C-alpha cells in the first residue's frame, strides 16, 4: 500500500514539474505600422510599398537585436494581389530582464522601423515632401506599445 501511494506521489510531482512556470500573461510587445501612397501595380509601378518597408525593418531587427530577445509575428498588409501596399505592419514581442533593458530593445525596434522606411524611400528615390496624387509619396511609420 505504501509503495502505491509513494508511486502516485512521484507521478504527481513529475506531472507538476512538467508544467510551465508562471509566465507574464501578456509579454510586452510593440505594433509597428507603415503607411504609404499605395496604388495599382500596373499604372503606379515604382511607388513606395509600405509592406516592403515592413519587410526591410524585420531584416534590420535581426541585425540590431540579440537573438532570443524578440519574436516577430503578424507581418502583413496590402490590399490585393495586384496592388502596391499602402499599409504594412508586424508585431514584436520583446523579452527583457527589466524596464531599462526593455526600453533599450524598444528603441532598437524604432530604429529598425525608421531604417526600413528610409531604405524603401531611398530605393524608390522618394524624398520628404514629394507627393503622389496629392498625398505624401514617402513611407511613414509608427511604433505603438501594446
């Protein structure tokens, strides 16, 4: 009888040991959004693409942030198959030991967003103040804590 109870207690302890540790319910994350003029791929070929800027920013993240300190999800945007994306976005979840480290990582995310927008604007030879159909031709970005 004691052997049975001891075995059950061991199994229960092993089951509890396999449970994940209590994690923060909503890890700190940032929503990174890009806006541009958009257009149809046929008549507006050569315009800046907000989705391309988002992709360029994700590439920058890999260069700026330490491995394991972030996770990117939800890269998306655009209106249809035959369009130049007027919007692009992704979410970055940050893993930091404390508020100071989090703020440093968040600053790097903002730097990556700026670099992505700047790279897309430079690739399309668009400068601040240029207009397309009366709207800004440049890619703009925002970084919002969630």
